[in-house]
């Protein structure tokens, strides 16, 4: 009945049958019957309960909190005993998401000194000493000032990841209270829905604990929480790496160092200010407050 009245109301407002059909995911013939008929069309429904019914609230919760895909929702509710098909989950997810109000996404901003974000990006291969080797970029960005640090490497071990963190801290002149990570294997060995339930790399956690840094994980499928670092990786590729010629790894990093000086000295598109100038307001935790971290052997 509600759909019938809604269709007729939209029709009275000038919306075409086709537009109404696309909006509600039905055929134009169905819209025509609802709009032109004197009585609403009644569909015969299967009285049998669906296997997804006991898990609808679980599905709704996973969508509202994490906006998971149907595949990921299926993985999670299988753990709760669901034995139905993927198509049931997909249909349920589609129904719930269509019923939700659309929530605007705003950039996630942080106060000075509170948070930085880190990630690795794959940058293909370069030829060094006649050998083709895979290269990665370690990138850190300060959430408030948007100061960027980039270091290229072929070694993405935990030990070298810690060294690159230290290099970034030296470049910035300190470190933030928290660092936000995506699913970096150097940080988290097994990611679970609740970050506190995840299995973290003990060696890396020893490093962050030494400096009193809080390690946080990005919410799955929530790009607004990790947009700064993802945009930085894309920016490094498009604004620095692509189209350049490098003779060695040290040459890549030498050119990257010069590039960092330039981009950190220019007005940032989001803040409207120069990152190098805003760095003075970060009030970072000083590195020299305690002896430098030494990894346990």
C-alpha cells in the first residue's frame, strides 16, 4: 500500500514511470499497474521464513558499522551459524542499504600532534645493477599539518619498517600520539572486525609501546579514515615517481628528498596553508626525551 501511494505521489509530481522504476528497482510495467490501477497490486509471497531472517540484525550491524561487502558479511555470519547462500546475503544487504539514510562523508581532521598515518605503496620494478627489482614506498603524513615523508625501499621487513619510522620521526622532529595503519602485515598479522581482537606483530608493538605511541587500525571500508595516506600514495605516484628515470635506490630517495622539500613548502589544497609552516604548530613528542629504541635480538 505504501509503495502504491508513493508511486502515485511521485507520478503526480511529474516523475516518469521509468524514473520511478529505476529508483525502486522494479519494472515499468509494475509501476504502471500501481499508478494506473484503482487498487494496489498485491504479490503472492512465500510464507516460508528465510534462512537470513535470524541474521538480519547482524547484517544491519555490519553494514552500519563497517559497510562490509556481501562477501565479507557472508564470512562473518557463517561464523554465527548461517548456512544460506551468498545470493540471500547479497539481497539482504541490498535491501538494508537501500533503506538507510545516506550519510554525508566529511574529511576526518585531527588536532596538532595527535595523529599521523602510515602505509606502504607498491611502485612496480626498477632496474638496479642490471637486475629488475620490486620497489615499495613507505609513506607517513601528519594529520594536522599534512607534512609528508616518503622513503623508497626493497625491504619491507618489520625491522626495516621500524627504521623507516625512525627516519620519518627525525624528518618531522618528533612523533604523534597515535599512528593510523591499514592492514600492513608488519603491524597486524590477522585483522578482525574489532581492532582490539586483531593479532598484532609483537616486535612492532614493542617499538610503538617504547615511545608510548597508540597504534590504531583504519575501519574496514571506511575511506574517510585513511584518505590522507591513500591520497599521499597516489600523489607520490602521479606527482613524483611516474615518468622519472632512476639509476639506483639511493638515487630514487635523493630525488624523493628534493621532492619532499618542494611539496612540503607549497600551499596544501585542503588546509590552504603550507605544511612546513603548520609543522611548528604540531607540538610533536620529542625523540630526544628518551634513548633511541634498540630492537630486541
